[in-house]
C-alpha cells in the first residue's frame, strides 16, 4: 500500500476542479463519485481552481464567481460532505501564490516546457493567446497546490501523471537545496534517542542496512517503525525520514499519483461528454429534459426501419447500457438490437429510468442547497479557513528553510 511509505499526517488527498458552472454526468462519473469514496478514507482537500481558470481564460473572468457557486452546489449535491472533506477556493488561500513564487525561483524552465500538456493545450487552444508566463507556469502552480498541504496522494488519470512527477521533482529539488539544517545529523540523532531505547536501536540497524547494503526491506521497515512512533514530534519524524536516505529534512514530502479509472461516461452522441460538444446531461436538468435528450439521442444508423437489425457496438445508447444496466438488461438489449425484436425507444427506456433514478437524490439535495445560499457560503468560508491554517504552517517552514524570516 502506497501510504505505508508516507507519514500519517501526510496521508492527505488533494484534488481540484476549474470552475465551469453546473456539472454534468461526465463530471459525476469521472470525478465526483471518486471524491465521495475518498472522503471516507483519507483527509481530503477539494478545491475550486479559480486561478487555474485564468491561465487560459484570463480575458473574461466575470463568469468565475457564478461558476464557482454553481459548481460547489453540484459538489455538495453529489455527496461531497463538508464535515469530512475541506472544500475551499484556491484564490482565498494566498499561500498558494506565495509558494508558487518561491518554487519558481528554483524550477528550471526546461522542466515546465517539457510537460506534455503544455504543447498539447497550445495546439488545442491555438485561437487563444497563451504566450504568457501564467500558462507556462500553471504546472508549477499545480505543484504548489499539492505541496502546500503536504498531500501524499493526488487522484489523476494517466494523462496527468506527468504533472505529479513534476511536483515530485520540484519537492526533491527544494528539499535538496533547503533541507540541510545546521547540525542536521546531531538533531537526527537526538530525535532517534527520543524514540526509546528499543526503537532507537532498531532504527539504527535498519539505517545501517539500507545505507551500507542498499537493503530496500530495511528501508521499508524503518519507515513503518517511524510511522508508528507516538512520542516524537512531526519535525523529528521528518528529520528521521530524511536521514534514512542520506538526505536532509523532508520539508515538502513527495506526493504519489493515485490513478483513477478513466470515465466511461459518453455524451449523447457517443463522443466524450463535454459542454463544448453540446452532448451533455447536466446534473440539475429537469426530468423531462433528461428524458427527451435520451429519447432523441442517435442510435445505430443501420437501423433505418424498426425491422432492421442493428449492432450495439455502433450505437451510443449501448455505451449508456454498459454504465447503467445489469447483465440481464444488457443481454436483453444486445439480443433485441441484433435481432430487431425490440425497437430503439424500447432499448432506451431502461437507460432513461436508471439515469433519472441516479439524478433524483442529487437534484433533491441541489434544490435544498440552492434555497440556502448562506449555508453554501459558510461551508466554503469554513473550508477556506481550515485550508489556510494548514497552508500557513507549511509556509512557516518554507520561509524558515529559505532564510526569509529576518527578525
């Protein structure tokens, strides 16, 4: 388990979304359902990435405030619980920007230019002027978002792993440059003695086995030993973790990617569900709107007449069956399509019923939050404060390590 190599106080999950307004089923199946599960397992920080929105849409920020409100309501309606996760707005925690600035002092330009999405997005959004530092530097702002909370895990798809790897490289470079405390070895030895005689002896044995023989099992055992220590401070634990591998104190722990399955949620036309394609079902669409959208969605073009057999693999409706239907319904739909024993409207009905059933509790919760704007505002403000408390602790350490506390 990946968390075995992380300090318990670093067993945090950090994830964010740009404010896009009301969300759709693609967001729900691709992100929100995963967040709902994670909030029960880890210390989760979920944030609105409004500064990131400015990296590509800086010319018209007026839509951002309303987009934030609508998106947060959908988060809450989908089951994100502010009692279990911290929900906050990136720009309301200015320490993100401060850490981004300080990390920019040590990050080589080449690291940013080689991030795969840099050239990909430039090509995809070539109608926009993206020759800005903000666009070049947004992966470093992402790194600051993660490192400011010492997040251990970052849920990402395969295409975003490079961003987490950049964050790891930046953290490694920062720790190498600034993690060298004066008298580091003396402080580490003092910390070791605080563990108690038996644990201190074990730690020394594991340290020797790893540093002299490269024994990976000894390193893992030493990490597990530190993980369970209750009688030493967080700073002492970080020193001992750093000392294990011959480095300095770990000020900014390296995060790990938590790979998430790619969303299989198709749009109404079979492409990826996206507002830009006009093929979405929004989480708060009225039931009659949802039903009409599903009833009129395209099917296999070979089925011109009711009596024509079809091919489920060529039909967008089948992709919805793969998500919403059980084996029995899928078998009925597949066989009925191939033999023309059912029509397309019949095939769509179980999907319509399942989508409406899924959306009903979400929409009920959304109406409740819509009617309580003050509650939504308070939830976010509370999350902003909680996030900022953690961010300020990290920045105190960073400023101290970089000799930016002058008096």
